[in-house]
């Protein structure tokens, strides 16, 4: 499921940034980057400085991104991308830079129609200890009746959306204000985290305790511990201490039929 989420996210991202999707095999994307996107995510500033200084022809990169390594026999065919990978982190960063909030309207179906407002927020929840896990959540709330869709991104990617209001359409005035909607979605994310399996944190604490035992063994019998002991102990805390971070990637206001 997580691999599918990454794949759908990447496909939407590259389409929205005008990058050509050369091939899509469901578990691997081949994408021709634009010049702008190459500069944003490929980390080769010296190349672009040379191109611009010499007025040479630009050659933006083509990426082969493997989103599900279990379906690839030869993993050298492309770059494996997953939650926590550096490339996906760069793409998240570019998403924030390019536009953290959108306003979109559903098109299609002839005749007059009323459009219902939805407020969407895409969250990234990161679980940290000596190992890292990241999960995406896309939540959308109906601003008329308060119903929440817990996989909103997948839902709206199937719709025909444009940044302009379709003809003969009327947007319903929302009852729930966006500020209140954000509070409700934040509360839902907190509930999801609280009800999640936290055995990973307990296991990290056990590994932490074992590492402390080893550290104390080396300093056994030393009455006044040296500064190096405190430094190493602090390092273990930073490495193993379980913590959770919640970030908003982006969001939007959607008017749907």
C-alpha cells in the first residue's frame, strides 16, 4: 500500500510540474525532467552554472524511479524511492516551494451544478528512533456536513479538476470554516497516532537500555565519569529516544460535484 501511495504521489507531482512521464509500469516511473525540476531535485548546481555561463544546450535528466522493489528483478534499472529516501524528501520540499495550498474545481457533466467545498490537508508522520518510518495521510473534510474522507488524495486524483470554476456552476458557502476544519483534521491525526502500534518505541527503549549497559560496563569502577562518558550517553539518547514528528506537506480547497 505504501509503495502504491508513493507511486501515485510521484505521478501526480510530475504531471503537475509539466514533466513528461515516458513510461509507467505501476511499480516504476520513467520521467523526463524539465530544466526547472532538474535544478530543484537533482543536486547539480555546478552543471547548471556551467550551462548558463557558457550558454550551452541544456540536457535535463531523465529519472527511472522504482517505487516497488519487490516487482523488479534487476534493481540497477533505476533509483529505488520510498518513504524516507533522499529523493522523495527533495520532492516533498519542492512541493512546498511550488505551492503549499491549491484551490481546485471539479469539471465534467453538462448542465448547471452545485459544488460542495472540501478542505484537504496532506500530512507526513515520521517515527524516529535508531530507525525511521514515514507515513503519508491525506484527509479531506466536507465543509457542509463535516464528514471526513481518510484517503482524499486518491479520491480526487480520479476527478477532472481545474483551477477555474466551470460554467453554470454554483459554489456552496461552507458552514465549517477552514480554520476549524484544520483543527478537526489535526485532532484526527493525533487520534490515528495514539491508536497506532507503538511497539517500535518499546523495542527502541530496550535497545537503548542494552547500549547503556555496554557503556556503563566500560566505565565500571570509575567514580568520577569523564566528559566522554556524558557525550556518549547523550549520543545514545539522541539515537534511540523514540519521537514522532507531524508535518503538513500541503493542502487545498476543493469544490466537488
